[in-house]
């Protein structure tokens, strides 16, 4: 399976989950639990943790209608990233310490870079609304 098909599959799943509050909340809870279980000692894991927490804050602000300046494509990518993190079709199994997270880290970093402008706009909004 190539990366483009994988992303499309996860975006399709994301569109369904976004429209179901219960499923979206469960997904976020699962991501937070998995993040808690990871070690924060490694720089890559720390960056993954930071990125996923930003994704969750954007999704929560969007779904609560506090911050709606996010394109639909961005929301779909964010949720797809969370889905992948929780239910990956990993090339490297996650049970292999740190090495097993390489594909997760790569995909989350790719999503982050792809929507960096939207993330920066959200972070600015978040900073000014406190």
C-alpha cells in the first residue's frame, strides 16, 4: 500500500469520525492515553507528543466552534493523523521501543508541515485569546 492510498483511507475515516462527537472524543482519549504511555525522554517522542497535543487543541477548538478558521481539509488531516497514531498499519510495529514510532513520527511531521500555516494561525489565535 503506498502512502497516498493510506492517507486517503485515513481521511475517509476522519470524515466519518469528525461528524460523530462520541467517536471523536473516544479517539482523542485514546491518543492522550497512548501519549501518556510513551516516554518523554526522547526528542522525537517529545516532538510527536507536542504535535499531537496541538492537533487535539485545534480539533477541540474547531468542534466547540471557538475557532472555526480552519479549512475542512486541515481538520480532516488532523483527525486522520490521530487515527493513524492509534490504529496504524505500521511498517514498524509500535511495540519496538522508539524505533516502532518512526512511521508515526514521519506521518505526523508530514501532516504538521503540510498545514503549518493553519497551525501557526491557530497558535497565534490561541495566544491572543488567553
